[in-house]
C-alpha cells in the first residue's frame, strides 16, 4: 500500500478533507447529491418555503375588526375604559342600555348565534362518554366516568354563521376607533 491509500491517511489529513467536504457540500448542491448517493444517505427533503412573517395586528385583524364593530355600534370600548366608580347606578344603567343595544345590533348583523345545548338553563342534562370538552365544561364535584348527569348552568353559545367584511390591507387594523375631530 502506498502513503496515499485510504487506510494510511493521517488524522490531520482526514480532518482537512472533512473540512473541505463540509464546505463544498454546503455550497454545491450537485456535489452534495453525488456524495449522498455514494454514501447511500438519502438527501433530506427540501425545507418548505418559509411563510412570510405576518405582524400580530394583521394576524389578528378579524378580532380587531369585531372589537371595532362593537365600538362603532355600541361604544363598548369607551364604556369599558371609563372609570365608572364616580357615576351613580342609575347613570351606569342608562349607559349600559345604550351599549347593550348597540353591541346586540352589531352581533346580530355579523353573527348568527345559537345555544351549544338547546335545553333550558336549570334542566337536568346527560353528558355522554366522549363529549367535546370545547363545547361542554364540567364544573362541581367531578368523579367517575361519563355519562355524567347534572344541572345546566349556562347553555353556551356557538356561531352558526359569520358575516364579517374583508379586512382592507390599506387600513391599520390596530385602529379600533378613529379619533373624532369636529370642525
């Protein structure tokens, strides 16, 4: 065997060769493919193209739109941001009626809502095995396995239809309500 045979290459020479192969493999896809075929290593699947980074306000534009609708129709944000401690119960009640009517109008215009469970509140209901924990929340003394029997405390709500307008790319979704200036 001569000094250049694979079994006689020094550790330093092997390290140098590995270093060159490393950089060439990273920089030359054709070389990397040949090396993978020769070493019987299957190439890793191509990485999926990374999705564009979406700012949080764009990712949550629909939620901000709903908040904007509740503000526009019922002045909900104004009501919730107000310090009501200085107002009488009668004043708060009068304001709550206006907020309630406006928000109810906005909900009815953009959503169709229905109870999760059709039974009347207070009725005895049976929760079957395999129930959906997102649709039914169990409270109280939970013991044993379903079926469970208990009193319906709240029938829950589910959206059966949604009619939201498209969120324009030209508008800033962070603006829940524009400032108003009277001239």
